[in-house]
């Protein structure tokens, strides 16, 4: 039996916000978003997005911000900032 891998598509958050604000899924459908996906945007709550201003913080302040926003464990914070420390 063959198994196929389904890739998760991502859509512009501004389009999602527009659909949520207007309640009009046809705006997304015209852009190629499946009707069921656009309908789901009307019922799901918004997830928090980390913005660029957070990414410009010093490493220590970024760790503090991540811990505050997400109540992360120290190990999770370490994993989140390790890529940033490689660039310094």
C-alpha cells in the first residue's frame, strides 16, 4: 500500500485577517485558497506571531521575551536562541 505525503500549505496572514474581519470567504477562494480552509479561518482564534522587533533584541532580552510570552522551559529557550548565537 502506497502512502503519500501531504504538504501543509501556508497562507499570508493578511489574507487570513481580511477573511476573518469581513467574514467573506470568497476573497480567499478567488486567490486559490480551498473553501474549507477559508471557512476554518472564520472559526479559529488568532495565534500569536513573533514580530521583527522581537528578533532585533539582544540575545538576553530575546530569551526573557520568549520566556514571558510563552512560559517556555529553559531548554526550549536555549534551542530557540542557539541559531542566533551562531551568527554573533
